[in-house]
């Protein structure tokens, strides 16, 4: 019906995975992963009913977790920078 539905993958021009997302009738739902062009994880988090929800994790270029950001229904609850 002209809306994204199911598991969607996007790729960089070099063929590496760029993002992975779940959709339900056009709305983002579930785990969202975004990668760097070298294939390493940049960030990941969950969507519920097209809104950021739960804890999102951000990683540096070496794969180390550097930040956690907690959302509830698209509202920022807490942001924590990690050493």
C-alpha cells in the first residue's frame, strides 16, 4: 500500500550495510541499527510506534560504547557519556 513494512536494509555504495530497520505499516517499530562505512556499529536503539524508546547506544570508531541515551515515547529521559 505504498508504505514500508517489514525488515528494511540500506547499504553504502561500497556494499557495506548502512542501516537495518523494522517497519509496521509505514511506522518504525523495533530495533534500529546504523553502521559506519567500515562495517562497525555506530548506534542502535528501539522504536515503538514510530517513536524512539528505551536506551540507545552510541559507539566510537573502535567499537567502544561511549554514550547511552534513554528515551520514552520520543522524549529524552537521560543521557550518559561513558569513560
